[in-house]
C-alpha cells in the first residue's frame, strides 16, 4: 500500500468515525437530496462530467483531505463547473453536507 492510498484510507476511516452517528441520522435526507439534485453529475454512470462520483473512495478522499467543511464550502459556493448548491438554491448548508456524506458513504 502506498503512502497516498494509506492516507486516503485513513481519511475515509476518520470521516466515518467522526461523522458516523450524524451521517446515519441524516442518511435518508442526504440520499433524497443526492437522488433529486446531486446524481445529475455525481452518479457513477455519468461519465460525461468530471465530478467525484458517489462511492468513489479515492476521489472523495482527495477532497476530504481538506476537511468536510471545506468540501461543503465548495458545494455551497460552487466550484469549477459546479454551480452553487448544485443549482438547488433552496438547500441549506446542512442538507448539502448530508448529501456529501451520503456520496462518501455510498458503496459501489
């Protein structure tokens, strides 16, 4: 295992340990937001968009190295081709964070 892949595994493990209980409680809402908004670009079968796909541990680990709040900031404010809040301006910061946690926790 390379040091980068080890660091990625540790990052994901820490996210799960630190946010596991909260993620479980928010799972239904996060899944619903992912399905209705985020899946347009983050679904694994969407190969036309370069966004990190739900369940892609390696890609999410790279982003989570900066912390969940930083990733949430990017999603709320928009990042590269992603519009603020994925184009769903009615979503709260907490709802965006729940959707991110769902995408990270999803298994391929």
